[in-house]
């Protein structure tokens, strides 16, 4: 029984495939759920990008007015500060 955990993902996929063959409407539900989850993930990533852009636009301490590197790409990345919590 201790080694059954290694076979669990494969068994689960086989059972899902059998359920899809038996009831094809389940496939529609799986695809719809995957699309919904992908949409939620993209909304979250867009929210983080928007917050990061606003924070970078408002922080003028990293920008020098003269020179080639005074665009948004020369500023310090804000997202690194957010993910450094260990």
C-alpha cells in the first residue's frame, strides 16, 4: 500500500478517461473549467502587472532625467520586493 501513491496519478487519469468515454458531457465541463481557471489566472497576472506599473510610475527615485536609460525599463523591478518573503 505504501507504493500505491506512485501509481495514484496514473490511476486517476485512467479513471477520468473512462468517465469521459462513458459520459462525454464531462469533457465539456473539464474544458470549460480549464478555460475559466486560465481566465482567472490571466486576470490575476494583469492585476499584478497593473499594480507594478503604477508603483514604478510613482517611484521617481530610480529615474534620472537625462540620458538614454530614463524609460520604464531602467527602474527597479517592484515584483521582486513582493516575492522575497520567505
